[in-house]
C-alpha cells in the first residue's frame, strides 16, 4: 500500500468534503479518490495559507472560486445534476433547452440524443461509475488521461499503436475480445445494434449485456489507469 500525503488549503478541503459539490474539478477529485482507494491510502492535510509555500496561495484562490460556483451546477456531472434538474422541470420542451452544449454534452448526445432518452435509461439501468465514464467521455482511457498529461502517451497497451479511445476499448481492443464477442452474438441473435443504446433499451437482456461489457472493460481500464505497464 502506498501512502499519498497531499497538502491542501482549507477551502479546497471543505469543498472536497462536500459530497454534493457540483463543481466539475471537485467531482473529478471525488472520482479519482474513489478509484485510488482500491490500492492506496489517501490522507488530505490542511496547511495554513500564506505559509510561504510556492503555489499555496494560488491554489487557495482557485479553491475559493470553486466553492463560489456552488449555485451554478455544471452539467458535466451527469447523472446527478441532470436528475435533479429533470425532477424540477415541468415540460419536455423545457428539458430539451437544458441539454448541455459542453463537450460532455456532445459525448452524451452521441449516445442519448434527447433528455427523454437519459430519463429512459435511468429508469431501465443502474447508472454506474463505469457507465457514466462512457456516456460523458470522462473515462480513464488513455486518450482522455493524455489530454491532462496524466499519461505519457495515448496508445493502448494492446499493440502500442492504436489510440485508446472509448470506441477502441468497446469495439476493437483484443484485450476484451471474449466479452465483446458474447455481447455482439447476443445482439446479432436479437437483431439489435450492439453499440446503440437506444436500440439496446428495447430489450432488457441486451441492455444488461451491454452494461456487462462496459463494467468489465472499464473496471479493467480504471484498475490499470495508474499503472499502464502493469
Ligand atoms: Zn487496445
């Protein structure tokens, strides 16, 4: 077990401690902590501001900004913020105008073009962390991690040539051939498109089969995200 010691400002700590924080950075931290907890012990420490440490004051300013953003939920945080919003809104038309225009929105729209589809999926499936990663595009596949310079390259270790994007993982990566084959066979027999959620939602078993593929692949990806060579 490793032990990570991280010095933090008080406002950053308070914001991280707030489990219902709607800020995207804080949400990313929550998700990262959740994953790291499997293999690491994480301890967060408060250090006084103006302590003469380089970066401390600017970190504090950023954290205060994050805390101030409370009242403007960011829709990058699918699905909780969506769900709350959906429950508040009255008309379907109002929902449509709320669909996000961010990159996350673009990812999500590819899977679920309308808000009613998100609502539908929430009724039919348990929205897991792995599923959220796929739907929002904010997953621990290397093309995403590389954008933030967390990994040294964006290539999938299966051949060190293919860029590890979501599509590669689900449709092509040989590491998941068995699971993919099971899912595609099932969909073929049911005449459903294996990677079209709208189509899969027509058949409970097909949707379950897809969720099984997602859980399997992304549990693997998440476990290996910090140790790409492992
Ligand atoms: Zn691969």
